[in-house]
C-alpha cells in the first residue's frame, strides 16, 4: 500500500497538515489515509488522532506510518469525541494549512493542490469544495451537496447565509457539511479550537465563530471530497443530548453577538428555533414508539412544526424500504466511476475540469440540505 515517490524523511514545514480524527474506524481508515497519501500536493503531513479506539485502528495507522514518514499518530486513553480528537491533532500540526478529514471519507488526488492554490490566489482564510455523498454499500449513486446555482461558480460565504442554510430541516445546501481547509494562522488562541461539548455539528460551530471574528471563507464547487455514509456513521444520529448541546452552543454564540446586528441575531434565533423543533420531534418519535398516544398528541399540539416533520421521517423510511430504481444506473454515473478509481487507484481518474463539467451535468443533484443531519 506504499504510495509512490514518498519523501525520504518527514517534512518539517509542510504546506498542509491533514488531520484525521478516528474512533473505531479501522474498516475504512486505510482507504482514507491512502487517499491523502496520493495527493498531487506532496509536501503534507497526515496526523491521525485516535480517540481511544478498541478495534485495529492503531495497528492500521502504525503499519502505514512505517512506510510513509509523513504519517503520525496521537492517541488518547479516553474517548472524548471528534472535537477533542481534532484539537489534539491541531496542537501538533506544522502545516501552513489545516485540512480536516473524517476517517471514513476520501479525497480526489487533486483536491489539496487545487484548494491551496485557489486560497492563496484569492487570499481566503478558509476554503472548501463540493461534497459528494456516497453509500458504503453502493446502493445508490453518489449525490452532490452543492447543485444548481450553488455549483456553477465559486462564492464567498457570508455569516448570515451560513447560519440560515444550516438550520435543521431547512432548505438549501447545508454548508456546515463542507470540510474546509483552514489557514493555520487563524487557529491561534483557545477560542479558535473545536467546542468539545459538541459530538455533532462541531465543524459548523468552529467555522461560524471564525466568520464572526472577521475571517473569510470561499467555496469552490469542485466535487473533490467524498463523504461516506454507512451504518456506523455518527453524522446522522441526532438525539436529545446532541440537540441540547447544539442549542447551548448556539445560545453561547448569541450572547457574544451585538444586539444591534439585527440580521445576525434573527438568524441565530431562527437556528435555535429549528433545534427546539428537532427536540420536540425527538420527543414525539419516542412517545410514538412507546405507544404513548396521549403524550404524542400533547406534543404534536404544542409543537405543530414537529408533527409536520413526521412526513419527512415516513418518506425516508419508505425510501429505505423501496427497491432502488436507479441501481442499474449507479455504476455508470460519472461520480461513481471516479469513486471506484479512488477506492481502486489503478486507472486514470477524471481530469479536474472534466470532472467539474460532468458533475454539473449530472441529474443526481441535491436540491436541499440533508434533513436534520449536522456534519459529523
């Protein structure tokens, strides 16, 4: 699994530090690390922050590190969640840029080179590309997060739009799902770290605080980050404790915002209301599962928006139960072909400009953010 043209010794000042938080991700960890190793941008380091895994994760990383000195591992004897794991890696990162990657995801070989080049040219503090969501079992073709007008040209991210687009069960692409590259110099100080009280939504929270401090973010809608969805992923597991933590983080942020900034305050309050609705929806589901009909009715009457969300849950359930009508087309989808090359890197991948064109022409666009799924 040794990558070609590896440096003979560790790079002291790499352009990019790729940070991979991992907990029991041995099943896909080698594929994730290999996709980082095979970046056309060679001067990088890969820091795997293992969050007290009990599977073979450490053995996988140690084996790869023996063949590539750019790989380092930092281990914790206590499971603290992805935010804590990333903070440990941030403390030892040496690169000019920080690239956050999940331990079950993949990157296109040109991803880091293209984003770093664009960030330097446009003088952006944070940059991100399009996210391609794919199912681990291959049951559906890959789906793009950014589609339509969002996928046509690069754009700067404004803080009010960022909040509005990330409301739970909202419309529009959830930009909090994106995996930005951060200029390392903007991550100085204790406030420029991940909030370790959050198990979900920690990426969104950090970007939000950086935007509020005056940092800039630009999105280049190239489909270069491949987000794997599978049964053990934590990204879609909203529960009461997760939602309570998200609400608390939003309220802490609101307390730091000037009340004279009416548009920003209104956006935050709307985000808080969406979390409250999601909480009520969780209570409603639990009441229904326990056959507490009176309690279910009371919750539905008190929180009518939560009752409306039931139809989304029913639709999602029907989609899972129904045969996948496009399964025969999945293997022929251009993004599926590129995904196959990432998983089995023997053939030539799609050239960046061709990939962008094919992705835009693809009918498999997402027209709205995945409902109630803050990024992992």
